[in-house]
C-alpha cells in the first residue's frame, strides 16, 4: 500500500512537470515509473489492476465514439490500412538490417519478433491527438476528424490483435453473446433513465468492467467485449456524454498502466540509444501520412495538420508490446525501449503541433505541389453566391431568424448548419442551406466572404463557445460586415461583444423572430443607408 501511495505521488509530481513544459502528463507517468524502479520500486497488484481497468475503459470509450459511417471515407480506412502495411514493411526491413549489426538489442531477432516490433511502432497516439485537438479547439475540423478516424481504425486493429493474442478458444456459451444485439434497446433505455449524474457513471463502469468479465467467462477476450459493448451504445444520444463522464476514470486508471511500463525493467545506455534510433523513424511515419492523404484528394493544409497530429508513437503500441512480452514473443527490454521512444516522440510532436499553422504558412507553396488535381466535397471552395446574409446554426432560433429575414429580403439569405440531415430537410423545403461547421477551421479557410456581397452574419448556434469561435475567425479573416449573435447569459453577451460582435442578444429574452427583427432594424437598415 505504501508503494502505491508513493507511486501515485511521484506520478502526480512528474505528470505536473510534464504539463508545465507543454507535454502530455503521461510522459511524466512513464518517467515516474523509471525513477521508481531505479530506487528499488516494483510493480504492485494494485497498479496491475489499475492498468487493466484503464485499458478496458479506454476500449469501451473508443466503442462509444465509433461511428462506422464516419470510418467509410477512403481518406480514413484506406490511408490507415495502407500506412500500417507500408510502415510495418519498411520499419521491419530497417530493424532486420540493424539485426545484422553488433548492436546487442537487435542481435538474434527473428522475423516474428521484428514483425511484432514494427507492428507496435506503426500506431499513433490517440491520447496525444485528442489532447492537442481539444486544446486547439479543432476537434470538429476536417483534419481533426480524419486524424481521429485513422486512430480509431488503428485501435480496432489493435483490439483484434489483443483478442487473437489471448489464444483462447471461446466456449459453447459464447454464442449467447449474440443476444446482446437485440438487447441494445434495453441498454439504451437504461442509459437514458440514468440521467446525467452518478448513475450514468456507475452504469458505464458496470457495463465496461462487468461486461468485459462476462466475455472472459465464455472464453472471449474481455477487452474486445468492452469495445463491443461501447459500440452497442454508440448511436445513442447520451453516448458522447457518457464517454465524457468516464474520461476522468479512464485517465486515472491508465496512470497505473504507464507506471507499470516504467517499473518493468531498468534503464541502460543501450536501451536509450535504441529509443533515440527509433525516434528517427517518426519523420518517415509523418511524411508517409502526408503523401497518402495528399493523394486521396485532400488539400496540403489538411494533409499536413493531420500528419503532424499523428507524428508520434502510441500508448496502444505499448499495450501490444506488453501482450507480446507477456506471451514471450519479444524480449522484455523492448517494452522499455518502446516506452522511451513513445515519450521522446511526444517531446518531438508537441512543438510541431503548436507551430503547425506557421509551418504550413511557411512551406505552403512547396506543399501544394503534392496535392492531387481533385478535391473531396468538404475541401472544395465555398462560394456564398449572391447571399447578403449568412445564418450559422439552423436550429429553432436560426431557422426562425432565417425565415423572418427571407420574408424581407428574399432568397439572398444563406443558412449554414453542421447536421447533414437538417441541411437535407431544409433544402427539401426550398431554403438555401449548406453544410458546414463554424468550429471547423478548414471551413473558414475555404469560404469566400465577398465584402460587397455578405453584409451581415448571424451566429445562432446553441453553444456560446461556437459563436465566439466564429466571431474570432471572422475577425482574423478581416471581415468588415456586421455580426450578430445570441447567448444565454449576460457574461456570454459581454464576451461576444468583446470578440467583435456588433449586436448580441439574450436567447431567453429574444425569440427567433424578435432576434431577426432587431438585427434587421439595427444592422441591416444601417448598412443599407
């Protein structure tokens, strides 16, 4: 127990130190494990149990976010698959050539061991990518969605490996697991009845941890079970909320996983040198991602930012390596090598992602030569045409505001909404609407806001942070027309005005038509004059 408390304290201190220098805290957790081993610390049963629960919750959370439809883009499934195959072959050949040298860690490696090490190195970090995208506020950007999609495909491949590596033969009772499919409505109903508090959290923990044990009882890998159970709830409206509430528990338990990696063995000069050598392969991984994404009809900017988001090694690679070490397929020292390489890759990737936009601006002309001559729909330039008013967010308020201004000005109003079904329905009803997200940095990079045409932009999205983000983007684009927005609270109205919004209205005090009337009287008539 005393060792567990010391380990948690060391993880906190070094995790805080890692965050202080701009790195993910998990780098500090790994370092804490190395330090503890160096002073005599060893893996405890508590840390092992924390580690197992963390991995299970990680897979359950991935399942909750898994939308098969979103993975069907060739830019996701094809790029992820091609990159992994090419990476394994190239890295495998490099490791094989190194095995012919006198370096001790490479000596005597057989083809199976080389393939497993190359496989572990082919993954990129989900934790790192999500943290970077969240901090930049670009989770909904096209490049962010592509990067996360590629990571999910990689994670699915890793889960399949974990399931196969268990070497278990499912019992006859495993067929009963098929009964989970018709039980989906029951699980969704239970999730809905739990609300948004502690019952929802308990339901998620029970389903992930308890469900994985049920899979184990019938001879199926529990981690695979956690993923499947998450997928069963993925379509439910509360799935993202559940994933958000479980995030803290998942991150907490994964601390145990990273500590156990550091506590797995001693550091040596050879181990550090090999890790530094593997770090040289990260530029190859990044360049390969960029070239593949560019050939799949993406702009250079999207390809570059997605590639930089994936420019690292993965905690899932460590999970794969842990299984391989436990099964005796690779030497235990390689787990330490991969852990150090992971930490170093984060140190390399963090400043690159911070400076990603500056890097693109500097090398834009050269990067553009790698673009294909075609674009996917989401990469094409957006021309508002003769629209003089744009309405962002075609929900209840935006919908009414659109109709009110349309009655006054005719079809020079253009709506913008992120939901494809909403856009389809509104188009079917005769309204001018395009699909787009104000939180997508790529959207603002593609839209042409002719100052002589678009005179007013209404920000009617439900979340104030979305309206604030849009207002700041308009300011950065040099838009000089009028901007109006809605919010729920007085402090949000103040923040919008500070962001350059000319007129901000209280959502509770203004109905959609009232909002539009005020906008028309105060802004449009002024513009006409």
